[in-house]
């Protein structure tokens, strides 16, 4: 399969969709350069599937445009869009063999038999399913069925691949294998891809860029690293993985902002990697800290280091490679991740033990309005 011209890709312009007076998509605009892999994350009901259906042509938008490889396809029939789709619960045809399932789209496009057979063989090799041509879907594992579904979407050599939670039915181990295959296949074919997922780890692993949708509106778009490290608000922060939100009171200080956490002061400018997102400098804010950006050490018999906060252990949870230490600091519950080599020491920390907690990196976010 040929690589796409990197200049070509998908552009969605101000797409709006209403169902029964509910705004399901609100002026959603996005751009996926040719060959890139974007993941779309968002809670249930946020409009992810609706957006993919509009791009694929299965649902009309109320307003907005869809442009693929430079052509406006807003009013083009789905079968003329040359888009490969693997939808949520989009089952294989049970009465057809693997080959017949994959060849279906080629038959519809009247591709001659010999070429059809060659392309089916090629795509089976691509998804590592050669030898399974004559099986029926019922005789395949879940992971194998997903590969066939992917092969069926890819065999038409689409200009765009749309995947709607293609891995959600698989168990954890198979899911990880198939997602690695998916990454390889996408890189090999160079097909522009948009994939919906609920799973933040999957979204971060697969994507060149991550899009976060909430209530039909795009909240943030960025590289996996950027969106994880620099969320614009609490919603995005929490959606990309666990995060501690500490209640702080901020006031203007000499060099910027001083944060007060209970009885303890912080000066974000003094060597702490704290980024201030909040528009105002004073009032209640949240200090948002990822669990791996915190370190903890026993306080017994040592003086408080100037850059540490005094806390109390409330629990230690063993989780395999990582250990979660739960700590309370000035009335705020915090979860801190420590790697297993420290477990023997940490496991002996009783609830109530005093500890010093250090924040390596944090963001000051405006306190979200309760919805
Ligand atoms: N055909 C329809 N008629 C009316 N409402 C619809 C229709 N399809 C979707 N909706 C509504 O639109 C909203 C968005 O649905 P959508 O399926 O796009 O969400 P989603 O983000 O894919 O959720 P999930 O993660 O659960 O799959 C929901 O509130 C849903 O109830
Ligand atoms: Mg959906």
C-alpha cells in the first residue's frame, strides 16, 4: 500500500450536530495531516461516535464541512468517500469466510477477481493473519476478529481510517498486542487515522496527537506528552490519568504568586516547576500534581527540608510494579506513586507516620465550576 502525501489529510470545519434540540457537537474543528494518527478521547456521550459518523458520511451534520485530501466531501455518499471504518461493535459477516469478509468491499468496487485475491493476501499478511482465509469469524478469537475487521477496512486502500473503540472488547493482554500491531500497520501503510478510545493509556501510546472532547466540544488538542503534562483544565487533567488536586489559596508575592496550602506556603517561582494556568493571581486555586511528580520520605528524626511539605501516611497499596502511597497534607488527600524497589521500606510505613512530600512538577489550575 502506498504512503499518503503528508500534505493531504482530513479537515473538519465547524461541524455542528443537534439531536432533539440537544447540541451533540458544537462547532468542532480539527485537522489531521496526511499520514498522522490522531486519537479522540472523551467520556461516554461526548459525541465521539457522532463525529466519526459525520466524517464517514453515515450521519449528516447540521452545519460544517468535511474535507479529505483537499476535496470537500460533506455531501458525498459514504460509499464514494474511500474511508475505511471499524466501528464500535461493527461485526464481521458471520456466514462469510475471512477472505470473503475482506474481499467484500473490493467486490462492491468491482475490482477484478485476480487483483482481489492478491490484495486480500497482501492485507492478510499485513495484519499477520495469512493462513486463516477459509475460517469463519466464529472460529476466530476476539483479537483475530479485530485484525480481520482492520484488514477489511484497509483492503480498499482508504484515504482515511476511522476506528471507533476497535479494541474495547478485548482483554488487557490481547488488547496490548493488537494495539502494538495497529501502530505498526498504521506506520507501514501511512494511512491517515482517527481512532476513538476510552482508554487514556491507549490514546497516549498510539497517537501523534490527542484530541479531548467533552459535551460535544473540543477541550484540548496536542501531542500525547503535551496534553498529559500541560492540561488546560481539570477536566482534561483528570481524563488523561490520575491527578492530585490540592486546594491552595493564592496571593500575589514579590516575584509572582505565593500559594498557601493549609498552614504551609509555597512560592512557585523558587525552583519548583509549577506552571500557572489560572487567569487571576489571587483566590482559591487547585495545584494539580501527577502522582509520579511527587516524592515522599520518612520524616522521623529529620528536620523539614525547606522545599518539602509535611504530611501523614494514610495507606500504602501494592500494585505490582508501582506502589501507591496515600498521604494527607493539610487536609488534602494525595496519591503518590513509588516504584517497587522502594516497596520493602515503604510497606512498613504505618498509617499515621509523618513524611516529607516534595512536588517536582505541578500546574496551578482554576477551580472548575461544578457542573
Ligand atoms: N441517532 C440518535 N438520536 C438521538 N440522539 C443520539 C443519536 N445518536 C447519538 N445520540 C446522542 O448524542 C450524544 C452523543 O452520542 P455518541 O454516540 O456520539 O457518544 P460517544 O462519545 O460515542 O459515547 P460512547 O463513549 O458511549 O460511545 C449522546 O447523548 C447520545 O444519546
Ligand atoms: Mg461511541
